[in-house]
């Protein structure tokens, strides 16, 4: 079944516009999910919406949004009233500014969406906007309303489409000084820094998300399979690290262990090559004898 878009409207750059749709770029559907069960009956428990004071169930048509302006005092707002303050960004992604991606602090990045053209007519205008951003190595800043909430969006070319990433507002990001001010200013000794850099170099690689599995989800599935089969659940043991007492000694041992692992890997690779070389030489001799 084709995915359903979260939002449909128009992408607008000055006087250029095209019909587009936003689709969620990520999913959590593969996560293990649990239902709450009545231990006595084995039946699922159903959550009901009830009045906080009377405890009586409240029917959907009697539910309305309320803004608490004083303790226990609510201003009721109907859906029609909320719709009346709809902004232009409810139906249009209007690109307001272009900036280098390097200037966007990653702490502001939130949920991501795929932005795609909606019809044949929109393909060319969409491609023009996408390729202009790609040529100048810029990303666009725009606004859009999703589920009655306006989001600041960062637009960037991605393959034949665009990636639209919701940005947090300044008021949603906590001040780092509240957390970092108590960290002491420590001058790291050169020999310690050198050993730490060696450890980093030994673990350097390229980002490959396929190498990282969700170990907690795997452990949950192992537990579920074991219980269904009537077996004992697997025991997951993991040594908990503690604070290092002798930092220099720990760095030396870490760097030494990495060097030994690299050396053994190199020896295995070389022996494999030598073995293949001997096999090839042996096969050549056999060919000569046969001839």
C-alpha cells in the first residue's frame, strides 16, 4: 500500500510554486510493542476518557480543547475557532531564506520528512528549486503548519527529491551554560592526548547504519521467543564500567590492546595472501608438468 502523506500543499519560491507532499522519512513500526493485560483474565485493558472529577466516561462529541489560564479555570476553544487563525503556511511552504548547512546547529534538528512533487506539472519547478540549492550548496528555511502547529522547516536536496527537517524553535532549546558551567577547565597533558588520539585513530571508520542493530529490541525478541517455547529467558550480562583510577595506565593499556588487535589482523591478512600465493604457484607448477 502506498504511504499516505502527512501534508499536501505548495512549495513556493518567490513567484515560482509547485504542488508537493510531505511524507514521514522515518518509522518506528518495527519496534516491539506491548499491550496492557489484565493478569486475572488475560484480556486487554481498554483506556477510557473519563471526567477527572466525576469519573464518568466522556463521549467524543463532548470533548473540547481547553486552555488553563488560572488554576482549575479553563477557556474552551472549538475546532472552528482554531481553524479561523489558520496561517498561510497551512497550505504553503514558502521558502524565506537560504543559508549554508554548516551554519545550522544540529541541536535544532528534529523530525525529518521526504518532500516530493505531487503531479506532472510540478516536476519542472520542483527540479529548478532543488538544483539551484544543490548548485549553491545552500539549504532553505521555510514554515509549514502540520496538525495545527506551525513548524520551521529546513529544506535540502536529497537525490531526486528533498529532505524537509523540522527545526526546534529557540525557546525549545535549553541553555547549555546551565549544564556546562560546572565543568572544570582542564589542560590535557600532551602524552595523554597523544595516547587518546591513537585510540581514536584505531577505531576510525565510515558511518554505516547497517552495522548498528537495536540490541534491546533483539534481546526483547529473544525473551519473547524463549517464553513462547517454555524455555528459561536468556540472561544478558554486561560488565558496568567504573571511573578510571589511573588514567594514564588505562590509556596505555587501551592503545596497546588496539595495536595488538591490528597486528593480529594484519598477520591474518598476510598469511591469507601468502596461502593464496602458494596455491596459485602450486597450480602453475601442475599446469607446466601437464603440458
